[in-house]
């Protein structure tokens, strides 16, 4: 095997030296790149990291707001079931208006029981205090909280079976509006709905509409615009109140602008025959009837001079009697009485008195329609 020459060995040595230098440079460059990459990674992590949490500042304690209101305390309660709801509502209203006076539930209970000082309520409170005074119950309140007190109070002092009573009323007709205002009717109706437990809006609307006066109910049901939906009781309530107020305002307007009726005085002829007086018929053998007064009637009647058997009907067929007021009716009655006296004066003596005062059906023929 031939050995390489000296020139070849020198050339190989030179190549190996250059290769080693190049590898050293590559290693330095790689190290520099890795160092740069590490620095960039650290900078990115620092920027993306959330700021360190800061300790929250201590909040100042909320000051209790005090009010200058002086609500009325509840009335003394004697245990009447019809007054129980009002007493409990008065207590709760006082709690809300003066919360600073009641730091805990037991204070509310004891304060309310101080007003239960009469009748059945006082006996009930005495039993509670007696239970708490028993050594076995020492330190244990009779009621856990205000809700517990309120629940037992309702069972003891609210009307018995109020839901059944309210339901029976709503199924009958005693709750109808009749002569009451819509406001008064609505107040009672709301109480009945609350006590009965009715919740279906359709049923509530039907009950409310059934109890309304027909004039108001029809006016609401036939509204051209804005008619309330049959599933909206509140809309029916508002519409009924509005219709009732409009009708009242219209009636007041018509009453204020209607001219007062001035009755005409009776004529001399009517005044003379209104209260006739006759002497005793037994003292005269031949009494003479007074002359028949002249009476003028409209030309449309077939006879101008009335006779007992052929009277002139009153000319009121063109009038609306329902629109007459009291004064008009009284005047008409006076005229009718005067007319009857005229007929009595014109009756011959030979005729029977009963026939003169009570004309037969032939004297007043029925009008044909």
C-alpha cells in the first residue's frame, strides 16, 4: 500500500485545522443564539405576568341610617279575629320604618306582645310567658323568630276558614257591586280574591266582570279601542274605574246644565173646581147641577165638550213620561184631580154616585195598537 506524500499530509492537516476552527465558530454562534433566545423568553414572561395582588383597603363600617319618622304604634289587640290581620300589618310596618329599634328577632316579638293586653290576646300572651318561665325552658324562647311568631299568630287570631268563606261569596251574588262605587266594590273584591286563593287570571276577570253593574261591564267589554284583555285583571280594574268616573262626571255636567222646571200656576177654572163643596143632598128636593165649565181642547179631538160618558183623553202621548221630574208629576196629578172634579160636577143627579166616580170601560175605550 502506497503511503501519502508529504504534500498530501500537509493538505489534510490544513483542512482539519480549518474544520476545527469552523466548528468552534459554530459553537460560539449557537451559544450566542441560545443566550439571546433565553433573554427574549424571560422578557415575554415578565410582560405577560399579571400584576401582583394588592391587599384590599379596609372598608369603613356602614353607618346605620336613622330616620326621624314617628310611625304610629299598632293598636291594642284584644284577640278579635277580624282585627288580627290589621294588627300584624301594623307591627310589620313599624319594623320597616324604625329598623334601628329592633336589633334582633326576639325584640320584635316581645315588642308586639306588649300590645296584646286585652281579651283572648292577653290570655295567649300569658300562656307564652308561663311557658318561658318553666325551669326546663329557661333560656329558650317560645318562638324561634318573627316568622314563627307570625305563623302561630295567624293560626290563632285570623278568621277561621277565610278561604272557604271567600270562595262561597265569589260563587254567589252577595259580593256584587249594586249601589256601591267601583272603588268600594274593587277593594272588597281584591280581599276576596286574596283570601280565596284564586290565581287564574281568566277566572278573576270573569268573577270581577260578573259582579260589576251591567252598564259598566258592558261599557268596558265593548270599548272600541283599548279594551282590556280577558287575561289581565289589573287592566279590567283600571278600565272599570275610568268608566265609572266618566259616567259620574257626565251626570254632574248634565245636572248642572239642566234648566230648572218652573211649574205653571193652575188656571182659575181649575182652582174653582179643585175643591168643590156641596150642601147636603138630603136637604134639597130638587138639587141642580152646576153649569159645566167651558174647556178648550186641541182641535184634533173628535169632541170639544167632554161629557161624563165621553171624556177627553190627556194629550201626553207625545211626551216621554220617564223624563218627568217630581214637580212635573205633581202638576199633572193636580190637573188630573181637577179633571175628575169637573166630571163629577157634570154628572146628573139621577145617576148613581158610584157610576159617576168610577166610569165604566165604555167611557174609556182601550186604544188599539
